[in-house]
């Protein structure tokens, strides 16, 4: 998660610099977009790792079956 914060901070700095440097505007905005993309990838990887189920848990978790009424 720390990498996500860093990437977003770098993207923000690039956008701020683009406002003050009109000759490098497109280059800085492109870098900002790239850092946002890296943040998105890092965030997705973090949530994929958090939501991954170990194989042992997948086997132990069987679907719930309701008992048949007599």
C-alpha cells in the first residue's frame, strides 16, 4: 500500500508541474498517467493477495447442505 501512496504522490507532483511548465505539459501529464497506472496495478495486486484463498481453506470450505425434512 505504501507504493500506491508514492505513485499517487508522484502523479500529483507531475500534474502540478505541468500547470507551471507549459512547454513540458504533455510529457508531465503522460508521466502522471503512467504513475496512476502503476498505482492501479499495485492496488490490484494488493487486493488480489488479500483475497486469495489458500488451497487448504478451499478444500475445507464445502458448500452448505440443508438436511432433508422428514
